[in-house]
C-alpha cells in the first residue's frame, strides 16, 4: 500500500493546475465539506470492494437493528454526516437496515 505522501494528485500533474490554484481548490472543497464527503465515499467503496460476499452475515435481531439505527441517528445528530453516510451505505448493501418509524 502506498503512503498518502507518495500518491499523485491533481496538483502533481505538470501544467494541469497551478500550485496556487490547487491550494485554493483544496481549501474551497474542504470549506464546502465536499472533500470530506469524497473521502467518505471512497472509504465506503473500498469497504464494499473488500467485503467478502461469499460469507453470509448472520441474521440480526430486531434489537440489533434498532441499535444500528440509534447509532446512525447519533452520528447524524452530532453532524458526523460522512461517518453516518458510510454506515448507511454498509447497512443498505448488506441488507441490514432498520426502516424509520415516524410518529403519526
């Protein structure tokens, strides 16, 4: 596995983006939260690629499904949007998702 320092970025490609432009672009993406969202999406995709589909997951009890939903709500309440999005993606892909119950 390569270290983050040795990875090629848009800023490393000669003539593609100037150094100043790259810094501004990165800063803008970080301020808008887009960079964190992209990183979270990449983590989710890596997890999905590594997830062994040949070994079935155990059936979760209703209590465990509720715990998953409580964790997801906790993450969203505390503005851990990207962590919550990864958890939601994993739960949906694995078929383990607790439907929201809305009061009437």
